[in-house]
C-alpha cells in the first residue's frame, strides 16, 4: 500500500474547502485508516462505527485488541448518538476544556464498534483542539476512533514524519498539519461512576480539574501495573525507545557513576535531561527536552527526544525524574512506561 501525504496549512480557514481534507475524509468514509494531527499527538483514525475500519487500526499498529480506543468528535451534537447520558459534572468539564486535551469516559449507547470499547460498557470521547482535526471530522461527518499513530509500544508521534517512519505502507494516508503542541496524550477521566477518576494524566492537570468539579480521584494504576485497562495507555509497555531505558532518582553525582559504569562495560550511553543540566553530563549522547523551570516544554519535546535516541544508536539511556505535580504527573507516567517501570534509586 502506498501511503499518501496530504499537506494542510494550520490553522485552516473554516470558510474554505480544502481538497486535501475532502480526499482524506472520503477515505475515512470508505473505511480506510488515516493519520491526522491533534493538539496532543498524531492520531490514527478510522470510522468508529465500523468493525472492519476499526480492526484496520489494530492491524496497522500491531496493537492488542483488548485496549480501548478514544473516539474523536467535532461537536457536542455527535454525543447524542454515542452516549447514554452526560452527568452534570461531565458537562461542566466539557464546557471548561472542550475542545481540548481531555477525554471523558461515559456510558456507551453501544453504537460504536465493539473493538472501540474492548467489550466495556463505556466509551472514551474527546473533542480535539486542532483546526485540521476538527475540519477532517466535520468533513467525513463520522465519529473517528483514533489512538496515537505509531507502532504499538513505540513513542507517540508529534509530527507527520514520525508517523511516516512507523506506518509507511500500512495506512492509506497522513494529513500533515505540522507539529503538535502539547506533545502528550489527553487526560482521561472516568465519568461513569459517582466519583470521577483520572485514569491517564495529561496536560489538563488534577489541579485544573478540581477548579471545575468538587471531587476527583487519581487512579493509582497511573503509576503501577494494571491488568484490566479502562482507558487507552493503561496496559502494556508504551512509548519505549529501542535501547534499555531507566529513570534515575538521584543526584548528578550518582548519574555520573551510572554513566561511568556503563561506559566501562563498553556501552554507548544516552542521557535525557533538561536545558538547565545539559552541560553537566559526560555521556555519548545528551538530549535536552525543554526546561525544568517550564515542564510544558518538557512534555512537548519528550517523545521526539526518545525517538532521537533510536537514531543515535545508544545502548542504554538514563533519564532524570521530574516533580510529581501538575503536568509533571503526566511526564512521569509516560517515562515510567517508556522505561518498562525501571527506576534506579540512589
């Protein structure tokens, strides 16, 4: 299969018809899989109502079918066909954060494909805050199921180039709308129970959510193994580079010892750090992902840095830890998964 690329300037003009978007939308209507940009990462989209179309997502990604998918919509009217009810607090979150990087898990009307929900009675829905994504969803007039557009287990893509590297020949096309903004997948909240629960942290932080609704919990599974995933990203190894990667909870001096020991073993060593500490390490490859003083810059650059380590052919990667607060919770969640839960403690 030849993977086509549709180049679209971002932002799009709502009053203008884009042949590229129309063509991509037609492919979605025909049951094909199309990658497209969102404000978080690139998504791998297919008609959420079609079993055959959704199965093509799993085939392209090599993703286990017991992991649910998020459905993307362009307007709240589309919810009527997808969910049983919208609790008052869920509506408050929609009003506050949609369009945006927030996925709400609601009771499903079971109109979406069974492969979207992985057999659960709920469905995850979000409205992306990206003009190209919204234009595409509106053009095809379908709810679009879309996990991240990468090979399963690999770092999520934040550019069309990343998607092409992973999925060239596996999907019909990629809508190239430039680099994404947030860089981490959406926050996921289970709204199907009396007490709402954050199942996956993201750039919409617990502090931001608590300003809108009185009570919200954080599922402990965000930082430990979970065998019954209610949300995308809660099961299986994710975001991993080719090399062995470890989170290091310790001082600069302790990191130096790890680098020295690995070099003594003949290994090519990579370090993932921030601009503030970039000159402090004598490793073979030192990559900086933003500023420690502004963790949103770390989130935006994280997956691109992890992918760069593959290009540098390192044997082992040591990564600094970050404060477990605000968007730092989401960063640590992704790094913990990328490391296969390996944390080296000083």
